[in-house]
């Protein structure tokens, strides 16, 4: 069955070496020709974190709403952005993930279904380095908790959601070139509509259930809870996981249904 999740992820695993090479190529090409090369993987998030610390810590002296601990606002903001950026980077690049490889698409033996996974893999590479920097910053400020080790697990639903959207949008991107213009606008709107810059508790009560059980809201809140050293709300996380798994399966099914037309469209 095409909707069997075990078959879907087993197919990805079977092509893991090829996928790994494509992800490596994608990441290295991004920094090719730059003076510092792949060091930008470290430099870029460090600069961003330093700017957050200066703007929100020194100038605005911002404080997290209803915050009871002395954890800096910029660290909580950064932790939410790590999760959101994995989703944002994957979805933003997915409309061109298939269209950028016309020669691969026209090869019958090439597993085209792994091409939309490449943006996700690259986003996870950058997210991994961001996570290491977050751990270092938490240790430096004296707010490191052992619960932070759950962070990679807690963002799993968001990874599945990004993968599902990537399969959908990569298929649409073959036929609708405007997707490269539409998706970034959608991502910008979603950034401010998601609890990245504020907690769910600051949202009006009438909208709070939507934020608590939406995939982005649930994942960002639960992953930020381990940064706080607070208990995880596993109920909302479980609902998000089930929903995101369903989206990834449907995205794969839609991609497989559409792929026969790719060669003609390209």
C-alpha cells in the first residue's frame, strides 16, 4: 500500500546513501566560494544569537510573558526559532526541489521521491548546529537542564510536517512556478502566527486551544518547555505527532500520484 508509513520510510532508508550524498552536495554548494566556507554553519547562528542577546537583552531588556525564571528572553526566542526554521527552510525550498533536477527526473531508475527529502536533510544539518549552539549558550548562562536532550525527539512532529509539505509543494512546484513566490509569503505570516516570539499563554483564551493543538504551536511550546526545565505536555505533542504523520503520508501519496507527469512538465 502506498499509504503504509513503514513502506514509505523504509524506501527512504533504502536510498540513504544517495540521499546523504545529495544533502552533502546541497549544503556544500550553499557555501562554495565563500571566504569562510562551511564555517558559516557555525558563524551564522552565532551572529544571530549575539544579535538577539544584544537587542533583546541590552536594548529592549525583554522578558518572557509570565516568566518565573531568570532565563534570558533571547534564549527562549532562539529555541523557538530552531524548531520553526527547520520547517521554514524545508518548505521554502521544496517547490524547486524536483524542478532543479530535470536530468534526474527523466531517468527511470532514479528514486525521484527522495528529492523533496533533500531540503529537509539540509535544514536538519543547520538545525543540528543551532541546537549545539543553544546547548552551549544554556551552559554559559547557567540554565542548562538534562531535559534538553529531549529536544530532538520533541521536534519530530515538525520534521514529519515539513516532509509532508515538501512532498506536496515539490510536486506542485513542477507545474506551478508561482509556488516559489507564494510559499515565502506564507512562511513569513506563519512565523508571526506561531508562538515563536510569545508563549501560548499570552494568546487570547478563545484562540488558545488552536495554538495548543496546532502542530507548530504544540511542538514549539513543548520543545521550549525542556529549555525552561518544565514538564512536557505530552498530550498535545501526541496529537501533533499523529496529525503530522498523517500529513507526511498524504504528501507522499500525492507526490507518487503526480510523478508520472513530471518528465513531461519539465
